[in-house]
C-alpha cells in the first residue's frame, strides 16, 4: 500500500517499485510529465468505465479504440518508469528511452488512429501497417522485459517463433506456418492477438479496480484494517501472526499486489512476530502466505479473476460466489496454523490487555456479530423497499440513504480518537476493538457500495467499481473537513489535503497498472499464437497422452505447469496461458471419463496454482520482500511458506471432484450450512495434520484418524458413490420432460456420443446449467443455448448458440444424446460427516488426557 510503503526502508521501497510501479525516480520536468501522463491515463479510464459517455453522447469509444489508448499509455509509461538495465540511470530518463516511449505509444495507438483506413483493407496490410506492427511487437517485448521480467518476454518470443517455424518442427508440433505479414497483421492489426480479450479486460475492468484499491489506501483504508486487526487480535497468543493473517485478508480485498501487501503490512507484523517468538523464517513465511492469498479474496480478487468473466462466460458476481468459500477456508486454515505454531512454541501474548471473563468476551462478540448482521439486513430491506416503492425515483432516495450513512459514520469517527498512523513495533500498545472499529466505519462505505452494485444490483464489474470510486473520491475530499466540523475545529488545508490525496491516488492507480497493462498485451501474443496455429488441439492430444486418461494425473501435470510458469511469469499471464491451453482439455477429458467438471472449477484451479509462484522458491518475489524485512534467507522462508501453503494447495483438487466447495449444486439453506461447517472443520483438521499438532503433538494413529476425517469431510460423495450411484439413466426421448421438472438454476446431465474431426468415436458426459423454472422443457434448453432434435427414439444435438452455457459445456453439433442422467433418491452423502466428527472427537479426547491440567483451558 502506497502510504505504508513510504514508511518502509528505502531498499524495500525500491523492491516494490521495481516489481510494481517502476524503479526509476526522475525529478524536475520529467517527473511532472510522468505524473501528468499517469493522471491523464487514470482520468481516461475513469471516464471509460462511467456511464457518462452514453448519457452525454460524447466520447463513446468502441472496445478496440479503448484497448489501443490503454496500451499506448501503458507502453509510454513503461519506458519512462522502468530503466533498461540495472546500471541504467534512475534519476532521469535517457533520450533513447524518450524515443522508444513515443514510438511505442504511437504503435500502440495506431489501430485507433487509423481505424477507418484499416477497416477498408482487412487482411491486406500495406507497408506502413507492417512496419508499425513489427516495431510495436518489438517495443512491447522490450517493455515486457523491463516491467514484467525477461521470462515472459522470452515466452512470447518463443510463441512468435513457433508461428513462423511450423513446417520445420517435429511432427507432434508441426503446422503449416504463417508468413511474416500474416503474423504481424494477426498480432497487431486485429483483435485476435495483442488487442484481444486479455487487454480488453485490462482496459475495461482491471484498471478501475486497481484505481479503487489505490484510492482506498490513500484514504487510510489500509491502515484502518491493520489497526482493527491489531485491536481485535493483537492481545491473543500469537497475536502478531493473527494480525498479519486477518489484515492481509482485508487488504487483499482491495489490492492485487502480493509484494506491496508484504511490505506494507510486513514492516510492522514481521518484527512483532519475531518479538513474539515465531523466528524470522516463520514470520516471513506467514506474512508472505497472508499477502499472496489476498489475490483469491473476494470481492476484489487478482486481475486474473476478471478475465474469468470472459473465459467462463458467467457474471463476476457468480465468480465471487464460487471463490468465497475456498478463499475464506484458506485464511481460516492459516489463522489456525499460526495458532498451532504459538501453542507448539509456548508463546505468551506480547500485549497485555485488560483481562475479561470469558463469558463477557463471548457475550460481547455475539452482540457485535448479531448487531452487524441486523444492521446489514435492515439496510438491505430498506434499500430493496425503496427500489420497489419509488421506482424511477429510487436512485435519488438510495443516494440520500448513502449520504446519511456517510455522515453518521463520520460523526462516529469524530467522536473517536484518531487512529495511529502505524504500530509501535518496539512498545506495542493494546487498542480497544469497538472504538477502533468506530473510528473508521466510513472506510467500509465504498466497499459496501461495490458489493451492493456487484451482488444485488448485478451491475457490470466496471460500472460497480466506478460507483465505488465515486463514493471513495467524495470520502477522500470531505472526510477531514467534516470530522473537524463535528469536533468544532478548523485547520488550514483540510480541503486541499483531501483533493491532493485523490490526485495522488489516481497517480498510484496508473503506476500500479503499467505492468498489468503490458502483461495482458503480451499475453495476447500467446493467445494469438494459439489461435493462429491450432496449438490448442495439439495440447489436447499431448495432455491426453501424458495423463493416459487419468484425470488426477492430468491435474497434477497442470499444477506443475502453473508452478513452473509462476517462477517467472506474473499471475495474470500465467492464468491466460494455462487457462487457454489447458482448461478446455480438462473439461473435455473429464467428460470422456464420465466426470462432470464445471468450467469455473478448472479456471479457479489454474488461478490458485498461478499465485503460488509468488511463494515458491527460488523466484518468489513476495518471499524475497518478506525475507528482506525479517533478515532471513529467502529460500528457507519460501520453503516454510510452501509448507504453510499446503492447505491452499489441496483445495483446488477437492473442488474438481466435489464442486460443492464452490457452492455449486448446493440447493437448500440446510445443505449450505452443512457444507460450510464441514469444510471449515476439514480445513482446521488438515492444518493439524500438516503441523503434526492438535492439542498436543499427534501420535501416528491420531494423525491417521484426523487424515481420514479430512477425507470424509471434504469428499463424502466419494464414499456414498461406492454404496449408491448418484444418477440413473433414462431414455434420451425424455429429455424435455427432465428439463421441465428440474428446479431453477439446476442442471441437466446428458451422455452424448459422436465422431470427432479426427474420426474417433467418443462418448462424453456433459451437464447444461438451466435458468429459471418453467413449464416448457424445450424452451428452457433453448434459453441455455441448446437445440435438440427428436428423431424417433433418438435425440440429436441441433444448433448450439455461440457464447451460451451450452457452447461452453462441451456439446457438439450433430452428435446423439444417448441417455439422460437423473438424480437418484439416495441418502445425502453428508451422513459421512458423522463418522468424521467421531474421529475428530476421539483424537480431541485422547490428546486431552495427555494435556497438562494447567493448559487445558487455554489450548
């Protein structure tokens, strides 16, 4: 976070700059130009995300034009902000870099500047087009080398070479090749390459979310979350580590940078953890794991999550819903791990808070939780009632409610002491939880607006972030003057300071986006090479050969590829590459094995393993940052972090085979509660197994019993499937009746068979997600994009609507539906939770007998 990073030592600030914003710090006129360009870029993106162009009929841009402007800014700033080499000047921009920046900006904007002319000669570029495309690709690769790292630039270069050298490659990789003109045109003058989906998501969505995070941090939101975490947890056993976990989870919701998260929180939490007794290696590993996992924490996940909207074809609100439970489990598991470490090391709290009876603590917590839920529910029904009663006037009434809530929260902040700017590492002082929470309630307003727009109003991700940024800008400009007004004070510069923080926040957002913009453009090269050469089809054959039809072997191979790529390629590019090549393969081969794997499950699998590259040695940048703060060896810190990461590593494998972990096929409230509680307990027990400690050190049979309990809790369906099948087959001719009878948002499972392009006879099991319930099964299937044609006793797949759920579910036009699978009336697999609970209780009781009487209560 920018404001906390400024408190870090200069070497750490430089590490964050080299990773996220550019290591060059020019002065004078050059600094002013860079600042102005960054501000102009942020203002352009803010305008593009807003509804104003359509309301005013001015400044409306199509997707291609917006992507071109986005790339032009990113390339221009990349050459000014990142030096070419370690020995290049840091305090000024050489003339050569100015020339490269201007040329790169022109090449990036070329497709917009000459849009009309290019449209008149599709596929027939002239000499100038080819020259600009060639220069643009070379400059993009150089900008990538500087801002993202040489591994990604090298990877993109390999894919370009693959396009040109197709006829001379081994048979398994050979293709007919592409001419230089066709390659350059495909990559730079169409939306199939650089200007593809990845850059479009960067321009249309990612930027405004990065801007939101930068502004919230400038407003003081990052420090507020740190202080609240310290107030609630700092006085506990292992408190500093728990503060690191919770504050990183909260900060991770607004920042996608692992390195800056490590530095902003780690400069306080790592020394405190060392003081508490964790040691430098474990302290660095805990902070690294806490910060890296911020990318998986909704509602604002890492940049790759926004790409899933395009690749999977579901709303971002659904992605948030699917990702919420695994992310929460990951943080709960890490919180329990640091607690077990504190127990093993016999730690005592480093902050002496006023002791309170446990009954009082429990009652206060229950009142706080119940009160928060009551307030949220009251606001929800109030706003829904306003929308239902007032109709077209509802937005004005809703705005009045938001203003009223803001003034109330500011009034509460004025009545509370100001939050400390940081945590006193040498002599930490306890904080009262409620006064600390009350002092910054207004920081929750923009986050609440974002969640409301995303999840309730179901606005687009970009428009939701726009309104959240609007609220945030108002907050930043007015919070200090209003607090002073409520306190009866007045100081010079209150308004000026707020407006300056807004401007600085816009600058921060642009600087944080340079690397992402360049990375997504370069990822377009890789995707363009795949579409130009048909590499995706070859990858299907290759992965099938490697896995030999075994889904688990295939998943292990993909996880290995993600980890290797993660050593040198950022999460976003890692996700784009592996998801483009591998995700359809997993779904396809799973279907051929009779396993229905939701597409979102595969994409989240790739996403999770992509972020592990920030942890795993030898090239985990977040680990380097943590090791620099702790003063310990980065390799040892990375290895320890990898051990802590095991609870995150297993989750993707579980949801592939049990999608209920992603809240898929959870139909009732009771089922939802059982799944959440069982998965939470499984995460805690798995942490106890990996740490070899539950209440005391585990005996071998106790570890085995806990491991069995983990399997029963995470995969109850595995055991129930052995006793009773989940589905029974009915004739294909009944498909319309089955579709009619399925509940809302349920699915129809079909077995289809046909002949592939290669002439192979294939049978697949596929599932089609339906919408709202209705009396006409045929219409429900059509609404999902699938047309079926009855032919006597058989049913053939007719048209498949492009971009619909059917198109993404593996249906093949012209194939036959051989059977429909309908759920059986078997008992719920959740009955297997009972033996799991008995095993956990047995181990708890067994270890309790070995626990010293003086420690039983505290453990």
